[in-house]
C-alpha cells in the first residue's frame, strides 16, 4: 500500500469564528494555532499548510491569569542605542487588543515561510462584528 500524501490542490479550507470573551489568552491561542496548522484534520501533514481560516471576535474581552495584566511586557527595539520600548499587557489591550491575540498565536506557529503563510489565515477583531459573513463561518468552541 502506498502512503497517501495530500497535494496543495486537494486541501479544503473551512472558515471558523471564535468568540474570545472570557477565555484565557494562552489556552485560546494554542487551540487557534492548532486549527491554523491543520492538526484537527486526519490528513495533517507537517510540511504543508493544511489549516483553516479563523476569525476571532471580542479580542478586547480576553482574560489572563495571575498578575500578567501588569507584569507581562511586550518589548520592541528600534535598532538604535537606547531604542528599546516596553509596553505592559494592560496598556496594549487598551490601545490595540487585536495585536495581543495575533502575537500570542504567531508565537505558537512554525517559524519561517510556512508559519507566516498560516498566520495570514487569522483575522482578529476587537468587537463582536466581523466582515467575513460572506464566507459563512462556522462557530468553533474549545473545551
């Protein structure tokens, strides 16, 4: 018997919508990353982008455990001397809540071109509305 190997043209992608309200940031990000990779499918292949599209709504209502709201820092550097900036999670959630979820999910995807390709299938919105109704997304709930 030959081993079945899916080709890029045989991949069927679905659209899912996830409500992030009241869910823990890390646990939700891990589950979303798994769907983006395609690990929920029986035809999963590590070196192919098998994943589905994921829409996350209510990203501003995400929760974290412990003291992460004050202690977790997002660090960027301009490349110049003294160009490091630190922004706490609380401030980042107030200004751009979408970037918090995107950052968490991207960190759980493979590094390189494959991971960047998978990350393009993630759409995050701060509020309850999204603009992908034409794709008829199914609601996805995680345990």
